[in-house]
């Protein structure tokens, strides 16, 4: 490995530093993915310290691996039509994005990472990473990586959004590598979405991220509030748009001896949470939890799972070999639907379109035979490969040259 250049205040013996950015405007999926990555990077044999920069305050409720810490940003909120606004502060969108951009830039200047891994958005939410990317490039020592989940959206929508946000130009100008956390045998996002030669030349498919190792690293025992014996689990991500799935599950007739647990997520509307709690009060076999700091531990115990189709939950279902009924989100993005249908076609899970979700449909699936998925059919070795990818990046990837021509920074990139 090359000898890393040092900056004032850092010595050559310092541990390697990696920063992970996630914008988190819809739920907590991005930060959960970065937590898995952080755990993989801080483990032996490398000596690495990790700073997570997250857009969801719930990031601090998850257990962090030793050697990692988290900075949370004032929250953005994505409306059902895909627009952005402040989730909590009484600020206009430009004010909030400016505040977040200054916080990100200051944190990265002070942390001085060897590697920055940006989740999904090359320019960050609403282009908030622009100042930080320019500052890091001017400093000339941080290697930037774009991390993409397996599916982004319908290919036509991705091409429109990437063109409008000048994302391929951002990858060309600022990123030494692109990691795709997926298996191209399931979905080849670079080819299917035509992300362009600048992305294709830098892309590596890591495989899906298997969360099984997280259970050994996170303390905690059984939850005394869970049903005794067998139970089905319903999870809906952050919960912002998951009420219909959760309520259909709660009202579904279950086979004898099968309990039920619903995790609403932190963003489910209060009236929907209240209805679920009333269902639980009338059903001794039903439990409702609003937030679970370690979802893997709960999913590992479940007999079968009814869930929306977010990346992390699908990885968990496959890694722990759980029969699953996926009710994917279809607006404002078709990402979950595309992922679920590809995996269904491989015989790894069942899919129910959200327009068809009813208590009767869920009950029918709970009563049917549902074999465990064969995890050998897809590549789940992504986390194991990431430390070597960082090593290779630092040893071999040359830093990009300075940008020669001035470019207009995009102000409102889609997410």
C-alpha cells in the first residue's frame, strides 16, 4: 500500500479514516446500509476509524461498531411526489440545504478522510455535497467512492434524473470508484439504466450486503415483549408510506399458533400507529413496536416476513433465509417493485402489488406453504469484499486531476 500523505495535525501512524455520507430523506435505509459498511471496514486486519454523516436522527439509536461515530444533519423530508422540504426546522429548503452543506463541508475538512463513500446521490441530496466535493478535490488527498444500491428506479426515470443533475459529470470529476451493492445476474444497473462510460469504467459489483455478521457484533438479547413461540413479522421501513401494509397484516387471520409483530418505523403517521395499537389491544397474539434498534435480531427469530421491498430488508430476508411476501413501494419510485420482481423470478420471495394488499390476501399467504429462499442463488459477499476494495483504492487508484473548466453546480438534483 502506498504511504499516505499527511496533513497538519495528522501523523503517519494515524488510523485510516473513512467517511460515509447518507442523505436519508425517506426512511433509515441509507444509514442502515452505511452501518453495515462501517462494521465491515473497522474490523481487522485494517486499522480504520469511520465517521458516518447521516440525514436521520435515528442513526444515533443504532449500535455503532467500535471505531465509528456519527454526525446527524437537520432532517430533510421527501414528499410523496418526490419534492423536498424541511422535516422539523422552520426553514426554507434553500436555508436548510445551505445549513446541511456547511455542516458536511466543515466535518469533512476537520475529519480529513482518506476515503469518502457517498450513498446513492453523486452530488448529495439537493446537490448539498457540491461544496464538500470541491473542497476535498482542492485538498487533493481524499479518494471518493459512489455507492449504489442494486436498483435505483425505472431506467427511463434514472436516465432523466441523472441527465438533469449532471450525475455522470459528477462521477467523472469527483469519484475514483463506483461500488454497486448488488449482483449483476439479478440486475445490472449500469447497463440497464445506461449510466454512461464514466460510471461503467469505474464500477465494481460488490455483491449484496449480508447482515448476518452484525448479530455477533451488536449486544442484546431476546425481547421480552415478543410473542412466545412462532411469529410472523411485518416491517415497513421508516413507515412514512407503510400504513396500508401494516394494517392489512395486523387485521389478517393467522394460522393457529402463529403470533404477529408489526414494526411501524419512526415516520408512520400517528393516526395509523394508533389504529395498530388498538388492534394489538384486542389481539393477544399481536405486538406493535414503533422502532427496533436492531432489526436483524428480530427478523432472525421470525418464521416468515411480510415487508415492503427496501434494499436492506430484502438483503436480510435472503441472508437469514426467511420466507417473505414483499409488498413493494411503487411511487414515487419503482425501485422496490423492480427488485422484488427480479428476485421473485429467481424463486427467492413472493410479491404482492400494493394495489392488491388486503387482510385476506395476507392471510392467504400466511396459511400457504412458503419454502425458505436458497441464498446460494445470489451473491451475498459484498461486505466481505469491501475492505479489500478500500485497500486497492488507496494503493492503486490515482487521484483525479483538478477540474480544468468551470461548471455550473446543479442546485436541485433529484433523490
